[in-house]
C-alpha cells in the first residue's frame, strides 16, 4: 500500500481501509489546521490506486468499508472517481460503504448529475467541515467560501442521496470574540443543511498555525471549559434538525454529549446546565501542539 505523509480520517472511519486517492488538501489554508502542511496537494496516479486496491484484495479476506483520502478526494474528476468506485465494487463485492472528506468548493464543482452518479456507483458518505455559520468568522479563518456556499454544498450532497456528516468547532471565535453569533449562526447553517450527523468539536490550537499566532499575541483568547459549555448550550438552544445524530464526544471535547435531535435536546441542555453548575465531571487535557 502507498501512503504519503501523515494520513488522517474521521474517528468513525477507524475500521475503514484508507485509500489515498489524493495527497494533501486542495485548499490547505485554514487558520486553525495543520493537518496537511507536510505535503503538497496532488492527485494520485490511477495505476497506483489500482495497485493499492489489488494489494488490499490480496491481503484482506473481507473489507466492508473504504475511506478515500486525503483532505478532499471529491475534487477528482467525476470520471476518475467513478472508475475508482467501480474498481472497489468489482474487487470488493462485500463493501457496504465508501466515504470521503469533501470541501465545499469540490462539491460545488460537481453537477447534481455528477453527485447522483457517484452515489449510484457506491459513494455513500461525505464529511463536510462547516466550522462556523458566521460569515465574518469564516473569512477570518480563511476557509475560502461563504456560509451560503457551505449550505449549498451540504444541500447538494443530501439531494444526491449521500449521507452527510458536518463538523463545527466550538470556541472558534474565542472568548473575546462574538461567540454568541458563532453559536447561533452555526446552528442556523446546520438547520438549513439538515445533515444526518452533526459533530461539535472543540478548538485545539496547533503550533505553526495562524491561530496559534493569534493566541500568542492576545488577538484571540482561548475559551475556558466553562465558556465552551456555555457556547454549546446556546448552540443547542437554536439547533433544529429533527432526526440528526448529534455528537460532541471527540477527544477534544471537555463535556461528552450524545443524542438524537430534536428529541434529546432538552436532555442535552440539562447536561450542559449540570456541567455549568459543577455537577458533572469534565475531561482534563494537556494542551499540546501537533
């Protein structure tokens, strides 16, 4: 198997076979992220992808899930993606799910027909990083798109039949920024997308990123655990996504929350209140630059 540099995947893809169909991230400019700084974006040659799939077939008796890496496999030409999905279906008839990260720009670059064809060929699940639904903050972190474009991208994936998982970052505005607008606007953007899964992560600051420089200069003040929970509560008060699975149980989260919206919202709010009163234990972390 061929792998270049550090390889990342969502926690829920722990048991998936990772196929690196692209190297790095096509955007790679987000102020908070250092995931793909060790490599330049490129598209993996098809022969290498086929070689990896053949190698996997020889090595593993059963592979039920695939994750197409790196940061934005959906940027590949639709014909090439269809070819890869066809090879997976041919070599691994037992495969039940193929997933990928998807950037808003790559999604918007596909026609509805492209996305429907990819879904029909076996692309089942896409992870989209919203980060925030607040336009000024989205611009500050250099995401490269507007909130309206993010919403359109999410809606296009859903319309094509893909299962959509969207992540947002608690604390992204800092405790000295407009955290209320971040929480409320992010909920509004998710309400418009209505994803199947919502993951609320917590801001982690990594050495060498613009975010780390903002923290060091005092431009951004990293929120305390209690400030993060206060923001989470405000977010939950405004979220309206019936049936969406909500998780705030990433390794970055101080308070573990899990439920199905909207039916579990009152319980989730109660758990936030308990934590704010000091009646619920929080995770403790040693902050390390990655």
